C-alpha cells in the first residue's frame, strides 16, 4: 500500500482507497479464519466443497461450488475434458438443485440504483415467475424445506435425505399427500428412509426436531406410506443401537455401555427374538443399561434412565424383570447340572 502524502494531509481519494483496502483485508481474514475458534487451519473438501476447521471441526462453508469433473461430456464440445460449472444435482431439493430466482434487490451488479421502469419490470418478472410454478413444484419446494429441518435436527447424511425425498415424490404421485399436511407425509418419508437405511432414529426424536408433527402423526404417515407404496417393512431397529445415545445423556462410563450390549445379545441368544419383538426398543435399551449400571457399580436411578429414554418407570421395571429372568433361569439350570448326584 502506498504511503500517505509527504505534507501529512490525506486526500479524500487516499482515505477512500485505505478504507477499501482495510475492508478487503478484513473480508479475506474472516474467510480464512474459523468463526468458532478463530483458527486459521481450514481444509477444503474437493468433493463436497465444504470448508472445515481442523481444530474444532466446524463447517465454515457448508455448500460451496463443486469444481469436480462432470460425469459426461457436453455434446458437440471440442474440449475432451469433463467439466461442470456448479454443484451436482440432488433429488433432496425440490427442483433438483437447479433453481432460478429473481433477486429482490433494487440495484444492478455495479451497485447503481435501478430506474423506476426497471424496478417495475423486475417486480413483474418476479410475480410472473412465482405464478408459472405448478402445484407440484410448489409442493416439492415446501417439502424440501421441511426435509432440510429434519436433516439438520436429526443429523441425517445426504443419502438418507435423498431417499426420503424419493419416497415423498412417490407418495405425491400416488395421491397420498392430497388432503393431508405436507409436513406429516415428509416426516413419514424421513422415518421410512431412516428405517430402510439402518439409521436408527426414534419417534421422540422426530417430535423434538419438528414439534408441529407429533410422533403419533409420524407413525400414521409411516404406516400409510408402507401400505400404499408396497414397501417391504424393514426389520425393527435393534435396541442396542440406542444404548450409546442414552448413556451419552447420562454420562455413563463406557464399561456400562459394553455390558448393556452384552446383556441384550445374551438375552436374545437364550430367549430368541421374542425377547425384544413387539417392544419399544428405547425401553429395552434403557432396561439393559440400568442392569449394566448395577453390575458396574454406577449409581443411576430407574427414574433418571426412564426420563432420558422417554419411557415410563413401569416400562423400565418390566423390561428389567424380563431380561433378568433369562439370566436367572440360566443360573438355576447351571446349578442343577453342577449339583452332585447323591
């Protein structure tokens, strides 16, 4: 940067240039620093375009421009290289990620204010763009916004979100959305996608993520989708997959988690799938964790485990009796076998 004039008086042009220089420097510094921990160690993922901090793991830029190669060559192109000018399309978006919008700003790209005639023409184009959308496009746009909320609150990976949108599109074509709330059918599609992908999420998690849709409504939409789309009902989730989640909320030692998983596995071996079939997996997981905490000498009350798991104390107590009965029967059988014949 050039020094100030020798006479010590800064001209208006010099002041303007200095302000612009400092502003650009601040912007570059902010883009190269993590806003969470202020660390400058940022890494860019070339496949997804995300910029991630190496220190705290925060995603600084969530969805950048994907500069990777295209999957096909443009027809009639002279260049033999595969190119693309933007992120790939995704079924998780209502318009496949290829949206066209009119900005509501009243200035052009140079920052100059538009004339009255130009602003009126722009407003007319914006209204026209909104009216030419079909009902299906508006439906998918609203469904995509609800899906984005579930994907963010439930930490769903991209493949699960795309499968949920695919299920919703099938439900829309089958007429299941007509006369029903869009958010309810989206919730059922997301729950079905989680079950089909082996990504366990409880109905209580859905209610916490989107309180407007109660868990009974999620279950109703899920059964409606399974029945009308001829989707084979997946195997009920394994209760052992919910044990780490409950233990994390209770700050329970890792020894209790391993012991709880072992208790469930042994109970299923001795009693078969009937031990957990038709029962709430959260209740079974809470009971196994309670027994494991007693075995590892960790003082956790049934009331506290029931509250964290979202079940009643009676449910935990009944599941504890069932699980303990298999180990008690096995212990009695071992005593009868080892007792000497007199």
